[in-house]
C-alpha cells in the first residue's frame, strides 16, 4: 500500500524555488540518508520547472522556452541536471537517490506545454497532436508553461499515459501535481484521467495534489484519486498562516487515513529562500516551530522539509528527529480538536488522538499573544481516572489526577502521551 | 457532572404535540421505570405548551391566553395537570417521577409571555415590569406565546432568575429551551443570560437547546452554555431526513464529549402522532429504525424516545434495549465518518469509533436504494492485523483477516465491535 | 385623477416626531393657507402615533396602550387632538383644513393593533375578531403597535374596509402607510388588499408608501397600487444622505409619471426636531438646500416640508416659493441623469428634462468638496444650435453658443431653462 | 463629432462568421451604396478573424496560425482578401468602400497574438518584444488567438499605438473591439490604454465594444472611452433573446446620447448563417422583426444589418427603409419605458420618447403570446389634450381624445408619432 503513513521527506521549493540543480538535490539526499533516514524521512522531491533553463528564483519567466522531447513531454534541463544528458531524463538521479536507500519524486504541472501546442508537436502512441488535445480556455493562473488537456479529446489519454510511462521508466516514486487541487469542479475530469494514467503506469507512485485550499466537499474524491492534497495555499514562515492552519486542520481531520492525507504543506525551517540570499533563515521562532511540528504530527499531515538540510542547526535537527513526536505522527488515530477557548487573555486550543499502541495523545497550543498557564481537565479528553503523562518534547513525566496544569508561552505548544 | 454521557429518555412531542396531559406522562414514566430504566433510560420530558388550556394537537393556537402567575411566569394548566392545582406547579409530578427512580424535564420557550407584556405584569424581585424587559422586535417565527427578553434591560436578569428558581423548586432536572438554538448571533446575549441563570439556580439541570440546525461556527459557544443542542430542524419518520442526518453528524462529530452533545433529535418510533389518530405508527421500516439507532449511537446523540412507550411492540422494545448497541452509545470515543461511496449502484457510509474499554467500533450503512454486499478493508479502519468482530444487533461473531464482507439491505445498517 | 402632479405639502414628522398636536397642525395649516397655497402647496399630513397618549418625541414607547374604538380601529388621542372628543375622530380637524382651502392627510401603520389582538376585540361588519385575522409572525421591526393582517383570513378584508370607511367619513385626503413599502415580497398580498380597500372606500385619497428603500424590481406594482413610494430610508439633514439620493433618483427616474411618483422623502428645512429643542434648525447649508430642491424638482419627487412653517426665515420661504423652480417641478418630463463625472478635482452631475411647454431643463450639481467651474456641452443635452438659458434660482439670462460655463460651489447646484 | 447619431451599417458576422471574404464585402457594399445609403446606412464592417486562413464558419480553429507582420500585428489573409497582397492590408478595400460613399470598419480582438508571444516577435517603435508585454493570465474565454496586453509593461503603449496607426493608414473608420466590453473591472486599464491609442492615431474611428452584457455600473466609463457598447451577449433570431432585450433597454436607456450608444447588437434579418447553408433565413416572424426594429429605433441602438444584403426580399428591404421609423431612430430623445403590464392575458410594454422636432413618440409592444387590443391612456404619456397620431409602420393617421386603442398580434408592435 502506498503512503500507508503520511509521507516524510524533503522538497526543493522553499529553498530553491524554480531553480534547484542536481548538485543540490544530491547533497540533500546524502544528508538525509546519513542523518534523517533512520527517523523515517525518505522522499527527495524536485519541485517545479526542472525543465526551464533560465529559472533562477521563485519567479517564473513567462512564455519562456522549455526543454521538451519530440512527444511534447518536458525533460530536465541538461545544464541544471547534467546526468540527464543524452535523453536519460531523471533516471540517473533517481538511481542515485535509490542507492542511498531513499525515494525520488518530481513536480509536474497539469496539462501539456503551451509550446507544444503552438509548435503542434506529436504525442506518443497516437496520431493526434498537442494542439488537438489542449483545452482552449484552461490555463494556470500563475504560470504560463501549460495548457490544460481536454479529456473529451481523442489523444488526451495517450498523452497522460505517455508521461507516466516516462516517469516510471525514470524510477520516480512520488508525483507532486500542481495547478489541479483547487481547480475543481471545472478540471475534475482531467484530474481523474491523470490519476488513472498514474495508477496504470506499472510503478507505485505517491500522488500529491497542489495547490490548496482543497475543497472540503470534494474530500471523498481526493481520497480516491490521490494520496495527499493541499488544504492551504502556499504555506510560509508567517505566524498568521500557522494560526490559520488550526481551523483548516479542524475541518479536515476526519478525512485522514492510510493512503489519503490532508496536507498542510512543507515545513519552512532552517535555511530557506537561499536563491535570494544565503543569509535567509526561517522567521518562525523556536516556539512556533514546535507548535507547527506538534500540529502537523497530531493531525498527521505529510511532513516535507523545506529548508536546505545541510545547513540545519542543532535545534532544527532535534526538532525533526524527536522520536516521541514522530511516533505520534505515525501512531495517532482519530485525531481531532477538543476545544478552542480564550482563557485569561490568551487563546488556547486542545487536540487529542488515540495512540495505536494504547493510551491517548493530547496537544495543547497557546495561539494567543500572552504567556499563560491553564488547566486541562482529563474529562475533556474523556479520561476518567488518574493517569501518567509524558510531555513529548521534553520527555518529562508526571502523574495527573483530574487535570493537567500546562504553562505555555505565547505561540507555544506541548504534547502529551497519557496512559 | 451533568450529562456526562448523552442523555436518554422520553419526550412527549412526537406523540402528543402541544397537548400532553399528566396521565400520559405518568403512564410513560411508569413504563420506563419498569421496562427501560435498567438499560439507562431516565428522563421524562414534558414538551411545549403545558400552560395552554386549549392545546389539542401539534398546532398552536395563535395569541391564546396562557396560564401564568402574578410574576409573569407560565404555570401548568390545572385541567391538563391536575396535581399542579393550588399553585403547586410541576412539583407533585416531578416528585412522582423521582419516586420511580427517574428524572423530570420540561420544555420552555425563550422569552417572556406576550400576554404579560401587554398586561404589563410584574417580575419577582424587581420593580420592573414585563413590558419594560421585552425586546421589541424579538419574536418566535412559529409560535405567538412569547417576546424575547432584552438582556440590556434592568429586570431581565431578575426574570430569568425567577423562572429557574421556580423550576428548581419544582424539582426539574432537564430544561429543553426552544426558539433559541438557531437564533444566533442575534439572540446570543439572551442565551448566555439564560444559561447563567440556570447554572446559578442551585439545582443541576440539563440544558437542551432547540430548534436546529445549530450553527457550526458557534460550536464552542454551545459547548460552554448548554449540554445538548439540536443539529437539525424537527426530525420525523421520513427517509430523506434520516439520509440528511449523516452529513450533519459528519460535520458535528468532533464536537461531542462529556457534558456537551450535538443532538440529532427525538426517535420517532412506535406509536406516534397519537393526537391525530390512535392508529398512527412510525413510517420508518425496521431497517431504517436500525440505521437510525446505529447512527445515533455511534455518533453519541442524546436518545429521546418519541413514541408512546406503553404501545411499544416487541421489535421496538428490542430496538431500544439492545445492550451491545447501548454500550456503544456509552463507550464510543472519537467517532467519525471514514468514507462515503457509491459502490455497485448503492451508496455506503462507514463510521468508526474507539471503544473506551478497548477495541474499535465500525458501523456500515447502506443509504442507497439497492441491497448489496461490500468489502470493508481493515486498513480503512487503521487496523493492521487479523481480528474478531461481533455484529452488535445480531450478536454474530466472526474472524476477519484483512477485510470484512457486509451484506446490507437498502436503508440498512450493521455495527461491529472489533478486537 | 389623483396626484396628477407630485403632491406638495407639510408633514409633522421631521419637527414633531410621534408627538404632534392639534394646535400645531392648525398653525401650520394656517401658515400654508396664507403664504404657500398660492404656490401649489396643499397637503397637511399628521404623521405617526396620533393615537398614542404618551408620545413626546421621535422615540416610540414599546407595547404602550393606544386609543382604539370597539372595532379594533385606532382613533386620535383626545388630549392631543381635542376636537376629536366624543368619537368625532379627525373629522373636525379635516373640516378645518378643508376650510382653509387645503387637503388633510394622516399616517397609518400596516396591520391591526396588537392590543386588539391580545384583547381579542371585534371587527366591523364581521363576526371575526382581531385575533383571528392577525398574521402570526408579521411584525414591524421598529415599532410595537401592530401585527400584520393575514389576507388569507376571513375578516381581513372587512377590517381594511372598515378603517378606510372611517377615514373617508373623517374627510381624509391622503394616507401615508408605513411598514409596508420595503416589506415585499413577503407582505405584498397585504399591500394589494389595503390598496383595494382604499380605492373602494368612496373617497379619493392619495396613497403614500413608507419606508424605503423601495424595491426597483417592484416598480410596476408600486405604480399600480399607490401614488408615491419612498425610494430611501428616512432622509435627514446630512450631506451623505443627500449625496446618495442622486444615485437613487438616477435609478428611479423612468418610473415617474401622473399618479405615480418615486418619493425622495420630506425636506428637512427650517426649524426641525422641535420636540428635542426649540433651537434646532436644519444642518443643511444654503447651497445644500438649493441642491436638494433642485434635485427633488427636476426628478419630480413629491415635496413635503418637514420644518415648522411658522418659523421659516426669509431664505427658507424663498426656497420653497421660487416660481421658476416650482414650474420645473410641475412641467419637467422624461427627466434623467446625463452624466456624472470627476472634473478638476470635484464631482459633477448633469440632469436634463424636457419642459411640457417647450424647451428643455438642465440641472448641474457639484457634489464634490471643491468649488469649481465646468463647461456643459449643449450636445450632451442633444441641443444642436445656439440657445438662451435662464438660471432658475437667480433668474439670470444668458446666450449660449455650444457650451454653458457654470461656476458652482461645493455642494451647490444651478438649474436652467434652455430655449 | 463621431457617432453623433447611432451608427447604421452592415456587419459580416451573422451571415459569414469568421469566414467572410473580399468579394462578399464588396457585393454588400455595392448593394448598400445603391439601395440603402440614401436612408442613412453607411458602415461596412468586416468581423472577426480576417487574419485566419482556415476559417470556414462561426467556429474558431484553436491555436491556429494567423497572418501577422514582423511587428506582431495581424494582417488580412491574402487568399481571402486578395487586394491586401503585397503588404497593402485593408487599404485597397477601404478605398473601394470609400469610393462608394460609405465607411469601412474592422473587428479586432483585445491583446496581442499568442503566436507573437510564443515566437517572441518585435513591436514597432520599441525594443520590447511581444513576450514582454503580454499579460500572463489574461486570455479570451472563447477564442485562442490572443493574450491580453499588460498596461504596466513598457512597450504596451507602443504596441497599441502601432496597430491603430496601421488601421489609420488603411483608412479604417470603425473598430469593433472584442473580448473587452464585459471584461471589467479586471481589464479596465487595457481598455483605457486602447481607447487612448485610438483617439491619438490621427484618424476618426468609431469604437464599438463587445461582447456584452456590459456592466451597468460602468456606464460612465463606456461613455468616455467608446462610442457604443454591447448590452447583451450575442443576439440571434430567437424570441427569448428579443423578449429579454426589453429589460436591458429599460436599464440602459438613460445612458444614450450623441457619441455614446448602448448597443443591442446586430439585426439578424434576411439571409443569415450562409456559411452553414444557403437556405438559412432569419427565424424571426415578420411581427417579431417589426418589434425588433421598433425597439432598436426608439431606444436608439446602433443598427447593424446582419444578413446578406443582396438576398434581402421586399419585406426586409421595406423594414430597413421605412423613413418614419428611421426618423424616430434619429430624432427620439429621452426615450424610456412607461410601463409593462399583463392585460387580458397578454403582456404589453409602452415606451415613449420626445421628438427633436416637436411632438412625442410612443411605441407599444405585445410581448405576450396572445393577440389583443388595449387602451393607451394619453395621460400615461403626459399628454393632456386631444392629439393626432401617425402609426409609423403603416402611415395611418388618427385623432385621439384621451386614449388610443391599439390592436396587436402576439409579438407585434406599433409605433406612433403624436402631435
């Protein structure tokens, strides 16, 4: 089964935008293999525009020429990904990543390259052309690379089959498909066609849908066609976005489960935005990073690291290798918010989940702007007798009778395993 | 703690509308004490307009005279409730119910009687009058008995204190307050004032809010001011209403817990609508009744019987005394929908919950119009190894490897405890 | 034909709120007869709550007792209207006003008194009672005197017939009916019933509907059931309200005509709000008053004076007795806005209308905050050759070739007759 | 002044879609010069895709190659427009039309050709390229020829200047710009830039904006940047569309005037849709055609003939050469709807307008489905004394006292000049 637990890995976007190179991918893969793999981290994902020779930051060059094969399929730029030279595509890089004991993923855009449509190039396995399968008024609102593909047109299925066959041949394990997640219901038929092509390509690949916010009323569809889907637009290191994630997680929590994970987006920690300046680091405070990891873990979002791994400091490394917290990410079941209240001038949120190996998790967040101490009633967690609790970040154990006293700095969080 | 588990009882509305009498209340209380009490059923609730001498059905007489004391407080009509004669109110009836080992509840309407306002009668404990505390444009849309009370007005608090003091003196254990649950945010201040008056009256009383649909964005408020709140408008014995309850339950399930229960409304089973004809019985099929009890139980709605208990047939009695199902109602935790899918021409819904004593519940519903057999994957329930399952309605035990085969008639349900 | 031109008169509300008395009515009628009648002013209208003994300002006493006859019909308070003593109602006052050569009007509220409903009094010409015809959930949002009448109920028609027969017997010429104009479509049937009762009462009465804003999509209905209808909520002496009237007038201008007039509300000029302080005067500047009269006149709104006539100063008297402007009010046809533009830092509006006796009107408004001078092109008025223009307020004549140069202070206006 | 009265002419769309040729244009111009010019008809307009070699019907070929010069400017296809060979563009054809005493117009699409953007061709008078001025997410929803031009980009102004300079050099008198009228407010800046470029090109050209429905709240903008703008989506020979035009005309009537005309779209009369079959004729009945011409004329919409002129039968010719009706189209002022009512089972609409040479127009429409006879009251037209009326279509004269009796077939109309 694919994505039986929420995928964990690294993605190039937060740090390198559209401009990641093979060297960077390799160094992050090596770091992961050495320092993170044993904690469950495994995916290495090359984000958007690996086919764009001139990409240098997060900003897209409009209408620019893209690297493409004779069948209207985008291929890696050889200058950025030298091992792809000679028509090898991502096969050598995937092989390298596999050799490290990790898995390899790539980003794609829904649709077919506009340049294929205007040059009217062919499609593998059909006599139809790119121009004949493009959907006339379907474009991405924020990038000019592609036209949508019209599922009604003969040749459309051949095109989607042809690209996933190529990715399977390369050895790809993870597809992050963009410009599709929130484009419902108008592009729903294209999503289903794409998902079917992926499932039929002969290789297991995780399918991750972007960008959010996903539509709650389409939850059952996302579950059936994909493995993870973004519940938010791009998430960055701003408190307002983290604050807003609590409400998103509350709405989506009942839709989590093996093979299907609502996705709160990458973790912008450590060195990020390196294409703009090597000095850039996450703007989240340590408290906020703990809050983020706690929420992502109890909610069971996929965990994709956004920062340059080789620049992780001790705090960041500890943050992503806390075994108790990662165990909660693996073993939480039926997670949900218990309440959200203003108490003594700050705002607090309580989440709980069952632990698959017995006992119960509780996570408490202070999302207000004042430090404070509150009492968590065991009966709010439906626990009826005295218990012991371990705080996951600190490892501190305590005995609790009917309530648990929790001190939290503003924007801080604690997580407990209660037995 | 009040309402630590979802309240269970009997309510007069489905069967007697606005016209229930003391004799009827007594006979249902006696039946409950004898046949149902041992299964957890305990509340006997007198629904709307016990103060209306001319009430004969579910239809309200507009602008009619109501029984009222000198302090603008409604009191039982002595003809309908003879034991209330001499100013005793519901005290004798409550005492009788308590003597049977049960609890006693009444229905009230938000506000103050219009006749008090137009007669300008006094309010206990203040020199203000009914006219001075009424909120000018606040009326109920479906009943002409009351005006809202304006929390801004001096005397408003005294009025609400005075009515709950009276109910406490009578020995009331349960208040179903109407014309309030969906009247937010415009009547929110009145709800808070009413809740505070109830909490301060010196007697524990469950507070139940009607009518629905409650507002999801006010979930935290309902939790803090009341013990149960209606998530739907009046529920009756129509499949469409039962079908729609699945979506309501899905949305509200994370807001359930000790002391605060989303309420799917009374169970219209057995003889109902007796004020219209003694021949009337629930129009739900047996399958549908099992579906209803299964959903209410795993979702943990309060369970209030709507039919005339003394006319319950063997099927109905068995339906409400199934110990395994009622145990699920007591012990389910973190219940939520897993998926909802069209399979083989019918529509199926899967719910799960953790059992407080270990193991897991699963409930499967066929809400489509065709009989069918489906496979439930254990991994959808996040159960990873072979298990045993007991079907709660039949008691049948089975061993399951990786999936459970379930045959369900259209509109039918099964529930399992899996270990 | 009733209201062949837009009605002109005086109304007690702006100055006396709910508290006008017979003496005040008489002194205003006398003033009008002596100083204004010759200019076309003719209606004297007693506004809301002439049946309320305790009214002292614009604020309504909630749920208070009202003067009412045995047939559930409101009658004047004898202390406020002494000539009504002995059951004479408004007949003596109407007769007095008629004797001055003027017409007499009263305000009514849609519906039947709540006190009649709660006392269950009778209705003339039927054995039905007030309680039996009241519409249960139909109340006014801002006044507690009445319940709506349910046109479906037997006796409803008899009630409306009975009140208009009474008003006809009193000699009433003008009915301003409140709580009805914007209460569509939900109270549309009651409006039609009321209009039919008025038309069938045997006496010509203008029917004026309040409060606004009227619904543009119901324009044809208003035309057929009434003679004037409010296009705005209460209008007072605030520039923002006057500014907003231009857009309302633009939308409604094509619905004006003999017998049916969109109504921009009373003119709050001279001494107003006298029930609060004898010092109160309109807060509109002279420029703004000229702007208001110019717009009301070219748009052909009814003109109802809101101030105490006996306190009008020379400016105010001149304002309402300018024969050229009042001629435009009588003779404008097909009036409409030509354009609305920001020019040189201020905002200007141009209206035009045809004159029934030949030539064309143009009105220019500076609704911005800066004095300025603009050129009005004759071709914008579809005038193609040199013309002469008379400014209506000043009487100045000029010759114009292809454009007219107009200097306007901020909030000021000029009006021209062009031949 | 341009478009002092509403433009009158012929447009190739209704008959030839995207596929009109030079021969067709010439034969219609010749017919107009000979038979229609003396009645005021003067514009000959070549509609969409004169630059598309493969166009054969109203259906657009997606992403197809277009004829374009080195400066990213579209030019006529030489096969379809032989006189344009050798880089002469439309100059020879315009000269021919001018020689007939008529004026010449062309259709353009907002923006710059997509093929220019993807080929990255240059722009006259700047070193910027097509790719650099295209607006990334601005496309037409129904045609793939163009990208929008981003007014923020350097080079955008140069592009728009360059195309209007070309059209001026060709001798174009009329520009119908498409994909712009209803694309507000998001493309408002591009509209203003385009309008300014046109005004600055040194040649008078009417600017007509498509497609509708235009936005009523942008009326002042349309007046200032263009000469006519479509108030409806494409209008065809279906009664439902004609019926709906009455409400559109009612809303827009006050925005008509010299130089700025709300446009009810082409008149689909005579032989239309000839690219599909030579047998095609308008599906409007004669009654409906009279209704259409009457509404367009009193409302003063531009009149653009949509059918093949050389195939006009006697009825159609008479329809478009009725001098009395065309005089109303020239001389109506302040036109507006008077009322719209259901009378005796059918629905009637009354319009009126002032005649610039004295007297008044009235048009009566039966838009219901039953023949009928109604009385039009002179006072509804604000005419107060006996008059004479001439029916414009028949020429019949009558004397009217206080009302005019009009018999109308279902979907029929009559128009009167009253003196």
